[in-house]
């Protein structure tokens, strides 16, 4: 009985931690599509750069972890400002062309990371959160607890921003109808840049936070991008509540399947589920039908 309780508790803890990680990865991805109608294939590369810059500030320059995390995210955001002007702005609202442009950008950023950091796995050291908590016979690394707490804070802050600030309201109006928003005096370029920077900051923060739990490589963004795609397909592309729901479903489902059947079965199961969902409800669980 005790072992069964500890197993269920461990599955729940792992699922909660994964849900927090996935929500941070997917939120910026779905936000960018919801406002700018760009499927950002470079999202995983920005996630990777957030982890790499955090590594650089923490391990190479020996800054405290949270200071390194903030500086890493701001560094990626500064790069994002340049990329927004050159590689994204010409393709706002042009989905197919945007896909091609961001796919090329993702490849370029990954190879740039190989040149800068090499292909050998890296790790943020010293380990920022080495302690392990024990709850009802289950283990929770303190680093995962930090991810859960910060992800929850960011989600609440994002909710407050979109619901109770003028810029957040402008984002929602632009997402509904850009022409009406412009007619009401909303400056679309300001909203577009704010949306893009928010997306980049979320991706970079996710990379720096999740990176303290795993090894870092220039290709780590690929897995993050795949997870983001699965989540937004589950929840509905462009739906922020859908991305949160998809993150919880993917996190708890992955934890359960990994524990009971192994990682390979979990991966296959999710792709089968996605195919079935696309056949039954192409818009996702909370997405809008455009038919």
C-alpha cells in the first residue's frame, strides 16, 4: 500500500514538474501565433540560447544563478529585437512565408551555437539547487520545485498582464481583429514588438530554468520545439488557455506512461493521440474551428 502511494505521488510530482516546464516552453510559442500568425520554428533555438547564455553567465562568469538567468534572458531579448526587425516583421500575417523564414533562422541559430559552444554536452555549475525534497516516499529535486514556482508565477503574471493592463488589452484586441484594433487607435507595430519580445523572454527564461536540470547542447531546442507543437495541437493553436491545458495533459500523461511503460511507449502514444485528435477535432481541444 505504501509503495503504491509513493509511486502515485512520484508520478504526480513528475507530472506537475513536466507540466510547468512544458507550459513555459509552449506559452510564448502559442502567443506569437495568436497575435502575429507566425508558426515560429526558431522558438526552440531561442529556448536553447536562453539556456546557453545562462550557462555562460553562471559557469563562465561565476554570477549567482538568478542573476545569470535574468541576464541570459535579457541577452536573448536583445538579440530578439534585431531578429524581429530583420527576420520576422516582413512576414507578420503571412503564415507560409513565415514558416520558411523561421525554419531557416532556427538552423542558422543552431549552427551558430555549435560554433560558439561546440557539440559536447555542457551543464550549469555549480548546481544551483542540489537539495532533494522527500514527500510521501517520493522525491522532488529542489530545482524542479523552483521551476514549478516560477512557472506558476509567470503564468499568473501573464494572466494579470493580458486582463488588467492597457497593453495586454491591446494584445487581445489585435488577436481578435487587427483592422478593428487599428481603427480604435491601437498602434499595431508597438503591439507586435511587445508580443514578440514577450515570446522571446518566455522562451529564454524557460531555457535558463529548465537548463539547470539537464545537460545543454545546441540541439536541445529541437525537443523543446516538438513539445511545443504537441501542446498547441492538443490545446489549439493560438489558444493560451489551450496551451496550459495541453501542458498539463502532456506532463501528467508523459509522467504516467514513462513510469509504467517506458519513454519509447510514451512518445509513440502521444503521436498516435495527436493523429486521432487532428482527425476528430482539427482545431484542438480549446481552439477555434475555422471551418
